[in-house]
């Protein structure tokens, strides 16, 4: 059985691809996750930027088609 990995998503990337990768992993629309993230920034005094930045370094990058050859 092939293991499903969470990766940053280059094809659906706005900033660093973290939310696009998470949405692909869980099978939800990226816009929903992005709106929830922006709404969550306000009550947390923008502290959600810290885990977002950490995830951008930890999550493996999605391979481009040219890299797969």
C-alpha cells in the first residue's frame, strides 16, 4: 500500500504552498482552508504565521514533472 504524504503544492500555491498541500492531503478545497487561516489570524494576533512558517520548512516539496524524469 502506498503511503500518502503531505507535501507543499506548487500547482495550487499562493504563498508557500503549505495550505494547498494540506488541503490536497485532506481532500478539501484550498480556498476553504485559506479563508479559515485568515479568519484565525485575527484572534491569535497573527501567531498562526509561526506554525505556517515552520511547516513551510518541514513539509517536503512537491516534485515538478520535469524533476520526475
